[in-house]
C-alpha cells in the first residue's frame, strides 16, 4: 500500500491528499479507504462534504469490524412466551406484561428512548423527557383501555348513515350545525394539547403513551365527524367555539395540572354525548353521539384512575388539584352562558324556535346531570369537591328540576 | 338551595351566519374529507388566519384567544392528498392483537429468535419517537390546515401500534427484548425547528428507510406472523412517506427559495448513517439483520450481502422519492455514508 502523498497507481491525486490533510484525516486513511473498496470518485465526494478525520476513521473502523454478536448476550429477561389470555381478544398488551416486562417502575430513570426492559447502551443522548414518575401519568387500566380503543374503532366516513339524512327546518339545521362546529373544534383543540405533551413522557410508561395515542386519534375522528355533519345537510359551519376553556389547558405547566383541568371537560362532554339522544334529529346523529360517548368514556375512565393513583401517591397535592379544577370550572361556567353554546341546545331540546322555553328547562336538566356526573367521577377518584365547586356550576346543580323535566333527556343509544 | 340560573336575553344571532348552504354528498367511500372540502369551506392558499383554535370556515369570534404561534402560510405545512391519506388511515387501521396470526409463531433456532427480538427491540424504540415527533408539531398547525393536523393524529396512532406490535413480537415467542438501538439520528427528528425540516427528516428520510426495510419483510421475517407484521406496518409507513413527499413537493413548488435550506437539513442528517431511522449499521442491528436475511448465523456472509442490497435499496428509493418531490439534485450531494450505496 502506498504512503500518503504518493500516487497509488495514479488513483489519488495530490490535490485530494491535501484536502484530506486539511480536514484532519490521519496519514494512511485514504489508502485504507481505497483498500476497503471505495473508488476515488466516492472518496472525492466524501472529501467534498468536509467529513472530519475522526468521522472518516470511525466509519471505516465500523465497516471493518467483525461481528461480535455481543447483543445476543444482553442481560435481559429471556425465554418469555406471552400467550393470549382470551383467544377472542388476541395478543393484548396485558398479555405481554409478564415477568420483568410487566413491571412499571414508580420512578423511571433512563433519559433516552430505550424500550422498557431492553439493555441500555453505555452512551446515549438525553431525549428531553420530563416525566419520570409513574403516579403522574399512570392508570392501572391503560393497557386494557388501549386495546379497547382499537377494538371499538369506527370510521366517520362509512360507519354513519350519511345517505339517510333528510332536510330539516332551517332553525333546527342551523342549531345542529352550531353544536357540530363547537364540538369539532373542542375535539381538535384537545388533541393538539395532548399531542404537545407526548414528548414529555418517558418510555417507562409506554402503555400509557400508547393509550394517549388512541385518545388523540379518537379526538381526530370526533373533529372530523362533527365537521362532516355540519356540512352534509344544507347547513354549514357556525360560530367558532368559545376559546377560554381550551386556552386554560394550553397554559398548564405540568401534566397533573393539564389532566385535572381536562378532567372537567372530559367529564361534562361524556355526560353530554351520552345524554344527547334528545338533541339528535336522526339516526346518524344518535349514532354519532353514541360513538363519541364510547370514546370519551374510555378517556374518563383513564382520568378517574389516574387521579386516584396520583392522590394516593401525592396526598399533599390534593389542594393543588382543587385550584386546577376551579380554573376549569370558572371557564366552563362562562362558556355555558355563551349564547352560541346555550341557545342551539335549547332550540334543539325544545324542538324548534317556538319551543325555546321548554328547551331551556330541558337544558337545565342536562346541565344538572353533567355537573352531578362530574362530581360523581371525581368521587370515584376519591376526590370530594364539595363546597369548593365553583358557583357557576353549583347553580346548575342546585337549580330545581321537576320530575317532568327529568324525562326530557334520554340516554343516547346507537343503532 | 340557590335559585335557578337567571334566563339571559335571547341573542340568536348565530342563526344568521349561513349564507352558503352546503350538502356534501357521500361517494362510494362514504362521506370523505375531500367531499366536504368544498365552496367556502375549501382549503386555499389565502385564508384569514387568526392563530385562535378556530377551524377553517367557522365564523370568527371577536373575543377569541390566540392559542400560540401557528404557521400562517399554507405551504409551510400542507400536503396535497392529505385528505385522502387521512381517510385511508382511518379505513386501514388494524389491530396488533387480532390481525397478526400470532398462532403461526413457531420455535426458531435460538440465534434467529434473538436476531428477530433484537430487530423488534430497535423498532419498538424507533417507533416510539415517531409518535412523539408529530405530537409536538400539532399546536403549530393553523386550523386553516386542520387536515394536516388530522393526518398527524392518525400517524400518532399508527406509530403507537408499531411500538406495540414490535414489543409484542419480542415477547411472544420465547425471547425477550435485547440491546437498546444506537439512537443515531433520532434526536435530529425531535430537534427539528421547522415543520418542513421535521417532515423531510422523519417522513421522507427516516420513515423511507424503515419502509424500504419493511418491504423486505418477506425476506427478513422468519414466520408468517413476522411477515404480516412487516406488511401491515409497511402499509402505514407508506402513508406517512406519501405525506412527506407530497409536502416537500408542495413546499418546493410554492417556496422554491427553500431548496438549499432543505438540502442543508438533509446534509446534516445524512452524516448519521441511520438518517433518523435508528442506525442500521449499529452492530446489534446490522448483525441481527444479517442473520435474518441470510437465514441463520452460519449464513452470515450471505446475510451481509443481502444487507448491502437492503442499504442500496434504501438509498435508491430515498433518492427516487426526493426526485418525485422535485429534489432530484440530491443525488449529486448525497452524504458519504449513503453515497457508497447509491451507485
């Protein structure tokens, strides 16, 4: 092999050697590259990219390395053969939470994207995660909720009876379109807020992140489906949704704050979708609300379990949660007073513009139920809001509801 | 007991906003996003953007809050066909629990099982990042291009399923997770400061490389279950890749002055030979692929030859996709780690 500076069968010019020296390539590296099989044009191209000497050497060292198969001896748990607990359900996440792979640590310490249970390499870059405590994000059912989300998936384009829509009176159609516009935006905005938090959560809690992926996807379909309904039956989009409530979610400085804040919206929307049977004017809308309720139910289950676990792990942070809930309640109460939020519901519940008074009574029932169920969900998490409930919501809870009004709302059912 | 909430004065002004009655018609694929992209509601280059959470077409509220900075030019995020890609994603969701024939897994030679588990370990890791990256960009997308946001939300779901399925594979056949991947290039994806930078590096480059590998799944996968995993995952990656190519094409058409900037992102990313897909030349990954491609440790050299074919295929397809997007001149400035496979 020729030494650097001498032409090797005329293939490497002195000019190239000068370039290599200027880039800090050690003597002999050019010839090693040639011997390795790289042609002079490739070498010239590499030099043109200003590859440093260290990079070039590292590259050649790696190319020449003999296989070691050291990874085969990684000190991880071996011999795992997860099997479906229920053949009908297939191989679920719960099925693979076996042995050490099923251990979700209270505190995860690896700052890289390492898959939980694999063997860490010695040097890895920090990926910037900020959430390492299980109790911040975890809920015992996340693995099941994720698999349920996949089993219960639906497609707005084809699972709703778009061809069954029939023309409705103008005021009814416009009220529906206003509700749809609002719900489409609420879903989309919540998905964007949740998406922004994904890169914060470390791999220790992978099952929770998978579930959160399914939530974001659910919300995408809600945004899509509500928009489609607004544009499918002679109406259009109405006034944008109020922005105060969702703005508060973007202001959250921590995941517990975010989730406490969203607990309020997730709960009242679940109750709303579940009770929206009397808003619906056709089977398509009944189905749409029922699908949305099904998806929101999973999210609310997560919320309840997460909050319960969080309070158990951090009992001293109970009062702090009241603060976040209050912030959301204040904004929600204000939005419920908004004319473009309240009036379309009254109009639909009352059967038209002439029935606004009756619709108002039915809306009181709905709001009462939403607040009651919200408090019930908190209680399931071991959290009593009690006297601290914001007056703007308490007023709905304490408003007298007659027995007759109570029957104005049916629970949504899908065909 | 307090009194019932006072009944406010009726407003009803929201009833008077409808000057373009619309009744979008379902087609043979149902009522699609394309079908509702019509009239006043259609996407357009010039839109009255306002940085609030308002989705395109809804009437603006005077008091609406801004939600943070969002892109104010369609070309910054748009990809033609993103409606169709979204609908396809919704229609083609699959279940790692039930759509993979797990019962076809069979006992494999130890070294083959270990190789498959090592590959699955690396992929479970890579796909995890691939879900984080689109998530962090969602808030930056204006409601005027909400279809892009919707598409990214489907990608988050897809990547979750990929992380899930590769983890399941590692734990389903008498094996386990093995060594962490090299991680090279993954930081590039999460570090991107611009949507197009992110999309070119993740959708076109990283997912392109992964896609080329998945499409060799028939050769890589030792069992029917493995082959199906690669096939299903490849189907998803195709959409992500198509989004990236269409976005790049749109950017280059609408903002041709960004060509050199985009080359610069690629220059930097190509220095890491994995190009954001995790480094396939990292020994645990390279060696496991060579074992799987060769059909066993005793055919390692044959596997290495096929691995080189895989690398050639990855680079060739990468260049082809860039060419389709309008960046055909990438071939002349390809980084050295990839250039060797471009011949």
